[in-house]
C-alpha cells in the first residue's frame, strides 16, 4: 500500500505532470490532485471517450480489450489507463 | 327498444375476466332484460353490471360460463424463472384461408366453353338492340325501403407505448455467450449498493456488467445525473473503494505502465539516441535557437566525444558508491548495479538495484543486503538469478523475477565460505556438457582471503570446492614452509577455453591457472607493482588481455608472452576498472578516479581518444560497455550510473591489430 502511494507521489513529481485523477466505473472521481471543477470535467468527458474507445476495440475483435489510451494535444498529453472498475488519468505537459 | 349502449371492452379486475367470453350474451340478455331506467355507462371497471341491482344476472353469467365450460385462464403471476425458461415455439404452415373469392367475369378465348359464352353474349347484344320499340318490354317503377342508419361506437383502451432502444455490438454478444455463469456473482454486488437511488446509475452499472442493455443510451443519463450529485462521491464509500482499487495488483501494473509512459515522454530524445534512432523534433515544443545552429555544421569532421544521455539515480542510491555493474544475459537492457563502500571503514549495508532504461528514475527491483556489495553477475542458464558477493565474504543468489520472493540461496551456512570480501564473482559456461544441449554453468569467486572457489547449490544451500589458493611467491632463496595467501582481486576466464583463467593479486602479479590443476600456476606475469584491479580478456582477438592496476598503468598482454606488449598511462591516478569494447577490437575504456578514458589503439597508443572528466567531488568507480549500442555506463561514488554515448569514434575496417612480437 505504501509502495503504491510512493509510486503515485513519484509520478506526481515527474517533469511536466499536471495532475492525476482516479475515476471509478460510474465516472465519479475518487482521488485527484487537481481542483474540483477541472476534475469533474475531465472525469465526465474522458469516461465517455474511454467507453467509446473500448467499444471500438472490442467491436473489431471481441477477444481484444483496451489497455492504454494516450491523447496527444498541442498543449499537453492525457494518458488514460483503463480497467474494468476504474481508470487512471494522468495529464502531462512534456515541454514543461 | 334495445339497449345498445357500448360495453366496456377491457376489465382490469381479473375476477371479471369471465365476462369477456360471454359478452355478447350480455347484450342479448339486456335486450330482453329488466333495465327500466335510463342507464349510463359507468366508469368503474370493477362492477360493470352493478346497474342491474340484482345478482341473478351475475349468477346467471357464472352459470353460463360454467355451462360454456370456457374459462379464461387466471393470469398466473409470471415469475423470473418462467421468463428465463426456454420456451419452444413451433411455427407451421396452415392451410390457405380464403378471405375473399370473387370469380372473374372474363373468360379466355381459348377456354373450352368459350364458344357457348360468345354465343350467349351475341344473343344478349341482339336482345338489347331489339329492346327499343319492342312490345315485349314495358317500363315499370319500383320503390325500395331505406333502412334507418344508426351509429355504433366502439371504445378501446389506448395501447401504452414505451420506447426502448438497444445497441447490439459484437462484443456484447461475445460477452453474453462466454459468461453465463458470471450473472449470479454479479447480482450480489448490485444488491449491496442500494444507496445509489438513481435508476439511471443502476442500469449503467448493469449495462457494463451484464452487457444486456446498450451502454450508449445509459451513459448519457449518468453524465447528466453526475452534476447533480456530489462531485467527489459520498464519504465512506469513495474511501473504501479507493483502498480496494489501490491494493489491487492490476492497479499497480497500470501505475507502472503509466509511469513508464510519462518517463518515455520526458526522456524520449535520449532514449532515441540510445537506440541510435533519428531524433524527431516535437513540433509542438518551441525550438530553442541554439540547437538550430548546431545542425548546420555537420560537414566538418568532429572530434570523438561522449555525450551524456541520462543517469540512473534515485534517492535510495544517492550517497552510496557504485561497486559493480552487470548486464542481464537474456535481456541486454536490464542492468544490475551493486552499491557498497569500498573502503572498509564505512560498514554501511549494501544495496542492489536492477535498472531498466524504461524508468531511469526508479529501479525495477531493490534488494537490501546485509553488507556492502562488492561484485555481482547474472546467470546464463537461469537469467533471473543474480549472484552477489559481499564484503563480509558471503555469497547470495537472488531471484529478480518476482517482486516478493527474492533470496534463493545464501552461503552463510557453508563451512568453506570466504571470510574476506568477495572481490569478483563470475558465472561461466563450460564447453563440455554431458547432455549436449544445455551448457553447464558454474559459479566462481575470488576473494581477499586468497582462495578461488567453485560453488554448487546443494541441499538448499551453497557449497564450494576450492579451485586454487593464491600462494605468495617468495624468492627462491628463502624457502619458507608456511606461505601466506595473497588476496586475489580479480579474475577472468578465457572466452574460448573455459578451463583457463587469469587471476590478479594484491601484489601486482597475474597468474594464469587451469581449473584442472589446483596446485600450481601455469604462468605468472609480472609487471605491476601495485594491486591489479581488473583483468579482462579481449572478446574479439584471441589470447590478448588487458590489466589495470593502482600503479596508474594499463598493460596489454599476449598469452604466451611474459612481458606486456604495450603499456598505457595517462594520469597519475589508480585505474579502477577497464573494459574492452564488444564491437571494435581496438577500443577499450578505462576509468580512474577522476575521469573516463576511451582508448583507440588504431589511432593512438599514447593518449586516450576521448577523455571525460568526472563531476567535481565525485569519483568514477566502475565501467561497463553496452552490448547493443555505442554507449558506456559509468558508475561513480555518488550512486549515479551515467550513460554516455560514444560519438564520432571512427571504427576502422580491420577489426584486428597486428601486434609486433617483442
């Protein structure tokens, strides 16, 4: 448990990481390092994106499943690690 | 007249269901019935015939129904199980039912009675023509009765329409087929989460787990209901959920992958350089003006240099001195680094870290050792086994594959174990193998107590046999019976003949020994007068080896010459470590306390081609060449392992250097 906390702290302190959000399966954020409004916004929007992405991957081959999703934009990169009951979102700005 | 008020078609009361079958009887009875007062249709569903005020018709109806023997079946309560039952439905074709049959009045000319019909037609036409002015026909009028029209209305309940939608996806069907037994386990957690009152939320969870309703329709409603709910979940539930998630292994794995992705972004240009890939510029990051100029003068030849790519370091290793490094035999990017203070005054416990280039900020495995680590090596046959030699003479084999169970076997119970620091440890594959398939490998160590041992794993412990004792060679004039053992500092096995090995000692002597002869040395090479720190055979040229010593020199030897062929010295510092380049036979690297030197015998035998000074206050202690790329790793006394890339080192076409015999 302490190892997990340490890993989260390490990720938080890496270069350019703006925030970490853990969202449960209903789209409710349960742990976050960002402010409330951004968290809720990210959680809601990304939840839909992950569902769509997962549905796409599984439609093509039902035995396949989504393991990682990265959205690279001009200003930052959003990395989403999905699982059955939750997903982990990390926002990083690599040029910081 | 007859009472023709329309009756209610549908009775909600199941008790009144019987009336349905005999409704038309009711009409007839009411026609001759006793209703004297003007009746209006009652709106009540329960007692449609209450206006009769007599129970006889009711009883009559019951008897009618009995007589009819036709009873509508009581509606059974449909249970869940019944819904799930597989009901077989047989569909068969009925006979053709003719609903309307109007025979045609046209007959084909080819029909068999066509002539008779044509004849009749002609006669009729004849009659019609003759009708005008004929006495046979008289006009006469008739009157028809027009019946009274009456309106009849029928009333029916409106059919309740409910909209449902479902999205069928390929994975939805796949999931339903392969997991019929998971439905029972899923129902249980749904019952526990009764505190979420929104129906929308339930269906969404049900959708994801049962996959029976399309999830696209329900997520929209969940997102909107979220904003009404508390943003960060409610109290206790969120906390316990978080705990559960964080303890799961899958989450730890996801964290690992995420961390590596983040670091991949951060270190991307360096890692690309390590792999000798072209470095792509990120178009989103504004280019710094300085870098643009560098790319312009690529035409002029640049001097060979090293470029620092990154350094493996973390807070665990800071402050400890790197004593040894080794690559994994199976995964050439996995690096094991041993940390330990080499000066015996500081007895800090040692540390072994396994680093991967995927994460330069935190090691993949951390192993805490009882005493300072002096040497380590990975096994050939079991690539996850790492043998570690320590300052107190003990030898431990660790398994780095799993995170939990690390220590495989230790030599602490062995009676023959070393009592002094194990300076070097080696796994060697032997050429002779009985089975012919897998090469046997053996573990050898050399220690400061002057013994070279070969180790076996037996009875869950390590046991060793002594291969050689390093006796001090005195002058032949004084023949003393007792000869003390001189500490051995390093050894190396011949790359092609694994029974021959070289040992360097504290006194500066290098002995060539054979594993079959444990009494005598085959040869002794004398040149150094200070402890020999490292000996290494050249992997590309047979019978050539290098030795380095604290007497500031590096010597190049050929196996059958007792005097060194070449000697190198550049600074007045003890040379700690020396390694041959795995790709180019004329290149080797050396590390003394103050700087990293790369020598290229092809270009110069007097000076190193590349010199990289150490950071101020830090001493470089060990060196390792990367096997697949042109990089060197240098460990220093601050616990950092820096990766340098060799640039512009012109590799000659000939990979051999002819040594002149002296």
